[in-house]
C-alpha cells in the first residue's frame, strides 16, 4: 500500500529552524509543512503591506527559505507553508529570488491567493460577529484585514501544476498537511471519511513540538528528555488514512499516547464535530497504540459533509494599551511596591484620566492571577507593573509617564523604569458563503 511521510517544520512563526532541517536531512520525508500564521499576525502583516506593497509576508520567510530550499531541493522534499500571510505573491517572488541566488534551477514556486476578502467586507455588515454577538457593522474599530480560512483546493491545484514550494495566506491549519495526501492518494474531496482522517494527520502535526513532548513537559510529573534538541513530528500515512506519528531517531523529546492525546484535544472544542473548510471531522473514536519507542499508530477518525461557509478572521484596530514598570529591591521592597501602586492610582485620579480597564501588578507576587487578597510571602524584590486599556492613545501614554516619575517622587529606591504604548489589533470572526471566495494559484519558475 502506498504511503507518504510528511514532516512538521514549524508550529508557529518564531519556531526553531533546526528541527525542520533535521527532518529534511534525516526524516526520509516527501513533504515538509511550516504552519506559521496566527489569527492576529495576518492583520499586522496587512498593515505592513499597506505601507509597502512588496511586504506583508512573514518576516522570517527569507531566514527559513535560505536554509530550507537547498536541503529540500537536494532531498526531493516539497515545501508547503502559510508564511505568505497578507501577501503570498510577494512571498513567492522572494522565494524565487532566493532560489535563483542559490543556483537552484527549474524549481517551481506557487502562491495560493483568494483568502483576502477585505475589499468586499461592507457586503457583510449585517452578519453576526461571534465574539460580540452584534453585527459586523457595529464593530467598534477600523478593519485592517479580513481573511477567509481556505481549505485544500488551492494547494492541490498548485501540486497538480508541479509546484515544489507552495506559499499561502490564511488557510485552515490542517489543510497544508492534508492537501498532499489528497493529491498523492487521489482521495475524493467528497470522501468525508478519508478527509476526516487527513484532518487528524494535520491536526497532530500542526503545532510542531507539542506532539513530541515540548508543550507536554512538566518536571517530576511528565518528564521529557532532550528538550534543547527537541525533534518535530513525522506522520507516515497509508493510502487508507491510517498512520503513525514518529520523529527522527536520536532527536530530543518523546512521541507517545499521552503527548498525542494532549495535542488531539487542542483547540477543537467538540471532538465529534471539528468544523474545517474541507470536512466536519469526528475525532471522538480516535485510538492511539504505542507500536515502539517514539512510534504511535493512529486510527478511528471520521468525517461528515462540510459546511457551505468559510470562517473569516477580521483584524481591527481595537484600542491602545499603556504600560509602565519599575523595580524595587532590598528590605521593604514589597511595601514600597504597594506604595508605588497607590501613588500611581492617586496621580491618575488627579489627572482625571479614564480607562476601559486598568491592572496593577507586582511581578513575581501577583501578576499571573487576579489574587488581590492573597497573603504573599514578602519578597526581597518586586517589579511594579501598571497597564491600562483605552481607545485614547494619549491617555494610554499617561500610564508610563506616571510610573516613570516615581524615580524621584517616591517611594525610595526605584529603578529600571520602562514605558510603552501599543496599538492593539483584535480579532473578530464571521461566516461568509464559500461561493463569494475565488481561489487562484500563481506559478513562478526559476530558470
């Protein structure tokens, strides 16, 4: 029976590169997929594209491709990634330039586009926003991006056109892993049972080192060796949709039923109805069997007919967060930190500044949880942090100003003050009809 080996090259944009290179060199894989696009990052990329039309792709694309391309070309490994973000075409052009500079001739790079629906966003002003319960037209903030979660179709088309490297914008995370399976095995796009199995392959691979023990590790409870050299997962998939998850022999981390079970339930809400653009996957009957060291067989996934909608992730300018920090050390540091907070509270009242939300933290004491009344062991050093959310940029700046003035206005011994104001891009979600989205593939060949 035919089988395909697919490696996970990244679980997020800033992930390590070494495990991916290890997979290409030693993993005996046919495909490597880099899942690097989060909900908010595409909105930030869209802002970069507005400033410079040649930008908008992931800013680590060059760094990754300069190392990945020569190895992948040498080992006949196809590369699929969503690092195109807001500008897959510009990303493809950069990859082609890198390939040319490296002397790689004959390589085909495909850009999958069509996910960007911002130009038609007014059409959906009456559509319900999941996060607010109100219509999109009532959203309080300037929309800077709107991208549909595409499925496998554009990636499959690119493979059919002979692409060696495929770069997309917003696609569903499992799609970049499932598309090569559909292409290689000839699965029907209406065979939802097989697509459910393929979605599970992608779901277990999409977060990189989470499946090999990275995010799983807890000292003394769930010990994992070799985290400094953590290997990323490989799926060896059979034509019938059953598969094993493993990693490169000798790499760090572990693959077992527990690491994969934790990844299985990650971000899926209802395991029996995991809605993706290609299928409603059913993971409720999935079984893991340990076949050997770092080898786990996976079976039992299924699927049901897909919906007629695409989820659209909308990035919008929501607010500003102003923040200020200052440290106190030595005897009485805790009390001085508390006094510093009281001074800032009083100063904000004097200046009459209003915020939608404000938080006072003592880092290392109460910053992780809202445990304001907890009796803490008094530390010998604390760092005061004050942060506030507001629609007014000038008001946000006041936070840092008032924290900084604690230097000479008391309490004693403050140091290391910092201040900043950040514009916050928030995410809203809607559904739109699939027929409104037109997927296209553009091919570049390096001669």
